[in-house]
């Protein structure tokens, strides 16, 4: 998915490019928040971390997530189209910082 987003002109920073492999999820989340980046994940634990941050009143720019089952069946183009649809919105994270994608082929 990362390669397809890069090829489509998206600014993508993979976590493995800025943190060592095996870094704990809360550290990844904190890094994305500190950098003002949108976290893109299908890891259920990251969604739990995001909701915990919201419950604690902690802000972060945004998170895009989807069911892990969709990742194995969706093609890269579906991710790119979903991201481009979000980019067309004035403020996709304005009402809630977590966006749940429903991906098709």
C-alpha cells in the first residue's frame, strides 16, 4: 500500500523509516502525533490507543484505519482511491480524528 500511495504522489513516512523495528505501538502513535502526521493502520491496538488518547483529552491530527480482513483482499488502487476521496473533503478529521475506511476492490 505504501508504494502505491507514494506513486500517487502522497507524502508517506513509514514507521520503520523513523523508529526501530519492534518499537511498541504507543511509541509509534506518540511519534505520529508529535510529528503532526496522520497515522495509517489496520492494527486494532492502534485504534484502542487512539480512543484512549481521546478519553484522556489528548489531541492528535488524525488516524485512518480499516478492518484487517480488508487489507488482505483489497487492491492497492482501492487504498489510493479511498485516500483521494478523503483528500477531496474540506476537513476529513474535523468532526472526529479517526476515519474508518470501507474498502472494495
